[in-house]
């Protein structure tokens, strides 16, 4: 892994990304520090706090795209010191999943993080995060960890919460930015922080999409052009559910059946689940009577894609998102 600062290694933004051209005026901008050391990450976050700066943290698995960029930009807008991490966490991948294939364009990511004004990039090795080998002591996500994504990916959320807890411990008191794209993960992180009294404020950042609605994801890189053309069907199904709710549909079974039908109509797409949940409790519901979230997971070619949308259960001009819902405390 090379940290050489050669601009020639800049391969341009990830597919679909709309990233800034580069640092907008370098005066007054600190050079980004890159570290693989957990102790150094902890020290830098602590030093920023001592200097009176609010610390913002954006955990990622890398292959940075405009969704990650939005998280970092949001953190930059709210915090004097912004750290991001890149760690493809083996603990959250199942044995048959894409751990070894997961994209790792580390040099391009470093350039991207720096161009977005990150102060610190933490890029630990597996040995740095799990010095005794994969940890025996883990965070139990509770019942929500076994449903929906958790049912499709057994052990996934235990792995996610364990690594997030470790990262939060290094961060110390601060703010952490997560994407609504992974809404169940976000709900579980919020529950962990509340249940385990972690001194971290969790901030929700709305999903960044391609113009055709496809949610940006590092896994979109697995799609060939034909599959890429099909992939927006997930958002199409969710948007259709939102339109139906706005039109007065309250029966979640109808919404689920229609979502499954829309995605299933694409021969290249294989539905894993569709669901409509109460956005507070994450229980599946039969009737829309309050903030509810529609979810879909499907395989498109080699990629497993997920997406979700908060349903506009109240009369209004547009689909609600995380900014106008109080429902993100799930
Ligand atoms: P990942 O690298 O996939 O683990 O994602 C790191 C963070 O970026 C998570 O909080 C994700 O929810 C968030 N994220 C991923 N894709 C998007 C997107 N399209 N829009 C907003 N946030 C995203």
C-alpha cells in the first residue's frame, strides 16, 4: 500500500461520483494526515477536542463515491476536525460474500478524502483492528440484527456494530455520520449508542443517487452495462410505493406485493426481500399509520443491492426524507 502523494495516481472519481475538482484554495487548508495506527487515530481525535474543535467521523469501507463524499462534506460543514476511516471489515462479511473481491482503490480514496478536506484518514490493517485475530467479544445487535438484512446476512450486524464500537472508542466524544442508504445499519448504530451510553452523536445523511435513481454504492462497480441499466428498478419500486401511499394506499401488503412485482419483472433482478417497517420500531407493519419505511434487497447480476425510502404517510407535496422526519431515532 503506497501513500505516495503523486498526483499521477489520481484515477478520477468513482463511477457516478460528482466530486469536487480538488481543494478549493489550498491556503488555510491543513494537509490530511494518513495513519494506520489506532493509537494515532485516538490521539489525533483527542488533540482536536483539546484544541476545542468538534470532531466529526465518517466510517467507510472505501471505494469512495459521491455518497461518502456527502457524508464528509456534511461533517466538514458541522465540525472543525473531520476524520474518515477506510476498513473493509472481515467480521461483517459472510463466508460466501465478496470480502476478497470488495474494491480497494486506496490511493484514489486517499486523494478523494484529501480533496474533500478530511483532516485525518485512518486506514488500519486487519491486524491493527483485530490484534488477537477476529475478536471473541462482540456487540450483540439484539433482535433487529436478525431481521431483514440480518436474515439475509447472518452475523452481518454483529460484525458492523463490533467494528463501529471499536472505532467509536478510538474517536471518543464526537459526531459520526452515517448514510440513510443503509437504514437498518443506521437504526442499529443509534440503538447501540443509546443502549451502551456511547458519547457519540449519530448524524443521518440522506441517500445520494444517480440521476436515474440508483443509490450510489461501491458494489455498483460489479454491474456490467446491461445490469447497470436494470439496477434503478429498486428505486422505481420504492418510488412507486411512495406514490401509492400519497394516493391513499395504506395496506402494506399491497405495497410489498407491488414492489416485489416491479423488481421481479426484471429478468436480471432477483428479489431477496421487500418490507415495510415502522420507522421507529422497525417492526414490519400491515397498515401505514405513521412514519414507515419501504425496503428492498435484490441481486442484480453479481451485485447484491439494497435501497429504502421513507414513505410520505402525511399529505404533502413531496416524499419526506430524513430532514423532515423525526423518525430517525429507530
Ligand atoms: P460503506 O463504505 O458502504 O460501508 O458506507 C460507508 C457509509 O457511507 C455508510 O454510512 C453508508 O450508509 C454511507 N453511504 C453509502 N452509500 C451512500 C449513498 N448512496 N448515499 C449516502 N450515504 C451512503
